C-alpha cells in the first residue's frame, strides 16, 4: 500500500487477512467477481445465487428459443441445492431472464430443492417456451420428494409450442410440510398460453398471492381440467391459509380454479378475477378426513367484482363457510350439444345447470350480484341452487335479466330447516320464468320476499324482514256472514303457489271492520290459524262488508 503499486495490494498479507472471508475473494485474495463466477460454476456459499443472462450463457444455455436450456439450468440448480442457509427452508436461486430472450424448455426444470425466483423483462417480452409434447416447464417437487423451497414468478410468458395443448401442466408443484410458515407462491404479471393445464399444485403452504396471472388455454376449446388445480392431501399436516388472487383471468378450461382438499383450505380471496369459456370460475370440494370428514366448512371465500361467462356453475362450492359474493357478474353461454353437465363437487350427478351452486356451505351472502342471459339457458335451468345442507343463505339486491322461460331463479332444495335461506330486494328486470318461479322452494319453508312482494306482476300484499318475519297488509272486500254469523278470511298464499305464507303457526293479527253498516252488531275474533281467521258477529246480517287486517308472523 505504501508503494502505490496495485500488484502489491493484491499480494499483501494484511489485505488478504481482511478480505479472506469475503464472497468476492479467491484464495484469500481480491479478484474480479465475473472471473470468480466463471471459475466456480456459480456454486457460491451465499444465501442467494443470481443467474442472469450472462451466467446462464456461461453455463451453456443458448437462450435462442431452439436449443433445450433445461439441462444446463438444472445443473446450476443442483450445484447450489446443498447450500441451505440456517433459518431458511432452502437455498435461493434468482433466475433473472432479460427481455427479448426465449428460454426453450425441452427438459422440465426440476426446482424442488431450492427456493426459486424467476423474473423476466415483461410478461410479453420474456418467454419460457416448452417444446411440443413436453412434460412441463417446471416440476417443483414430487409426491416422493416434495419441494422444500418456495416458487416466485413475475414478468414472463410461459408458452406451449403445441397450440392445441401438449397434455401436461405448465407447472406442477408438490410442497413439503416443512414450508408451513413460508409463503409458497407469489406471482405477478405471468401469462400461460395453450397448455392443457396451466398449473397443478399439491399441499401448498400459506400465502399464495397472485396479481395479473392469466391462463389462456387452447383457443376456443374447453379443456377437460381446470386451469389451476389445488390439491390437499393427508400429507399436508398444516393446511393452506390466506390466498389472494387479484385481477387474474382464466379462459378455455373446465373451471378457472379447482380446489380439492382433505385438509383445511381457508381464506381464499378473489378480487376482479374473470373466467371465460368453461363451466365455471371456481369449484371447491373441501371435506377434510383429518377433521372427521363430514361437517367441515372452510371459512372465508371472498369474491369481489368478479366476472364469469360460461356454461354454468360460475361458483360451484362444497364445504365453504363465510362466502361473500359482492358485485359479481354471471353470464351463461349457450350449451352446445354433446357437452355433459359436470357432477357436483361431491360427485353427485346433475341433469340440469345453475349459474351458482352451493352444497354443504354456511353463511353465504350474495350482495349485488347480476345474472344476465341472452336466451342461452334451458327450460330446466335455475340461476342459484341452494342444497338442503346449506345454512344461512341470503341474497340482497340481485339483478336478474333473464327473458327466457327457465325452471327457477332461486332454487331451495327440499329438506332445509326453517328460515335458513332468504332472497331480498331482487330486481327482476327481465324475467320469463313467471311469478311462482322467482323462488322455487321445494319445502315451502324458506324466507322469500317474492312470496308477498313481486312488483313485476303487481303483487304488493306484504313484506318480510331479514329474520324471516312476514307482514301481510290486506283488505278483504265483499265478505258476507254464514249461518253462524261468522265471516271467514283466508290469508293469501305465496305468489304463484298454493303454499301458505306463514309456516310457524298462527300470526299476530290486528283487524277492523270497514263501512258504516251496523246491522251485524259487535264482533270478536273467533279463530285464527296459519292460513286465515274467522270473525264472530253478534247478529246476522245480509250486508256485504269489508275487513282490513295486518297479520305478522313466521
């Protein structure tokens, strides 16, 4: 250092003592980082290894869109797989691919031994291209050897060379239970094109967070599987919690997202997401064998501002609780001949379609949902199906624009307990189903505002509260007395049916006789039931009179 000669600095034992532990030193001496990368093959004892375009080319990748770069990338990943830092689940690899580069994948990347972060120069500018007939782009762990690291992706397009679909998922992942507290998949600005399935994931740990993730299946062809399939097996000892999907879209798949789990799978949130040209946006079957297997309901399923256009079952949920569907839009497509109606999530066969279907669910709220059809539904279709094992279903402010004749708007299966389902403030803007088909209540015991207040047909003889209490306000004219000096008044039935409005016994009654004729004398309430009441008069009379009343009850 005293001589001022740079060569003396490099060979100085004092300098070597200070720099000997640095990551950019070699043999105790300071050296250029680039030469060190080249000499060690990127196998550095550091928490994160950066594999940029230069490092990939030095390792043998061509990045020309024609040569299989998979083996070279797998070799780099293998070289760092054993360098797990203390306190983290796995060593980290940051694969940074610049814009304008096409990474050709003929051999799927095997990444389960590291926490992998893939970032490109833009979702339309950096491409991972799988060869036609390939087995996938990324295999992040397997059932035999689950992944011990996380998987983060951003700003890339992942494309199948076969535009009709090669038959393999683009990304398959099986996670280890050791990752229970680590966020497994944070993705943003990612596009999948032409894959038979975009992703198949098993035993995901916490915190799936996706923003602007788009999966376009083969054009105009609905695939037989979901765009993204999530599986939970008994090997998942921790369950899955807290996922957020924001501004994501799935096209041309059976369902956009498909959840099938035998362990808790809770806290799934969808904001501004869409699904087109398939059966539905989200299907869920949640029935954890580890919790007894029959009555579990996974809480927190939020759908806000979402949009589905497909054949039916936009939401097809089994085993979900605290379901919130706010300001979502559902449009049915015409069902082509030869397309089979899928079974319910629990395997129950179905012979007609609904736009929304709920089974084994609790605390379901539709708030401001819209269903609009352009004569694409069948005469057997319903808009919302609520099974008998669903409790506390409510719909508020639904707008219906369905001009064709269908079986029902809301359909409540027979067998529900008293007052667990309710439809309030529905707007039947266009409705071809008829008054009695707004709510098809097979047991006649659910809360139904349309039973007593249906403005489209001029029915205004009552109202209902959110707790299920009906209030009938009526005037019966042209009543005459029978031979016992009694006048009988029958309560109206639920609109379009012969079912009674009150199912909880006789309601509370306020009544009064109209008119000035006093020939019948005084009167008192003789009898009241759930279907009507009788007034006893003091004297006989041939006068025609009117009785005004308010009846309130369940």
